[in-house]
C-alpha cells in the first residue's frame, strides 16, 4: 500500500496492519494440520469480535447471526466461532449466512467447517473456516457466548477487533483502522 493511501475497512491489508501494529496477534497458518480458507464473497473483512464456543451444534451461531445487528449485537461485527476444529459437521451454511448479511454482520470466522460453499462464495459477507462438509450440525441448544476462546495462537474475547484477508487473520485489543 502506498504511503499516500489511508487504510480503511475496504482496502486494508493484514500485512500492513501488522507492520504498523506488531503487538497484534497473528493466527498461525497451520493449526494441527488444518488451515483457514476463504469461503465468503468478500476478500477482506474486519470488525469488533463477538465470540461463541460450540462443538458440533450451531444453535448459538444461528441465534447470534439472526440478531438484528442494526439495533443490537451484529452491525459491522465479526462472529468468531470456536467449533473445536471439528471437521465432522458444518456450523454455518447459506441460510444462516444470509441472516448474518440481513442483520449487518461483517463476517464469520469458524474454527471448524461450513457448507453450501458455492452459495457462500457469491454472498456479500466475509467467511473463513478450516474446511467444508455437506453435513449440518445437530442443534441441541448448547454453546457459550462472549467467553474467551483460543485457537491458532490467538486468544480472543468479545470486544476485541479482528482483520481477515487472503494473507491471514490478525486480532487486536484496539481498533487498528
């Protein structure tokens, strides 16, 4: 990025943000043999973090992304889902992603799997996950929200900020742009 350009939510590059903010956390590119991949239609996305921890049950993911972001939790935020790295079922699909878009969420990062990837790729939302699988999760109304989660050398809490692009994922206690 040239010196005269100012970074914003539409043009930031995580490499440049990290160079300017070396204290930011960096997600490792390979976590126990798994790596994050981009599945959404946005090449880059960022926002204030809302955390959820759930294992093979996307009940909390669905309810959070269905929340009216313009009035409440989601507007411009990024839901970070600690799915325990499970590759056995998807925690996000096209219908829940559409709810996220309708409610103003900037993106979703899933430490686990997604599905409906061809549709997700056409949607105006950032989505990163470890992989994809056609199997949906079983809803048992389990999971925890707004707790500290960790994966890939990241320690994340609701209220922090995350930045994701084709270079990777970084997080910070403060807004970087």
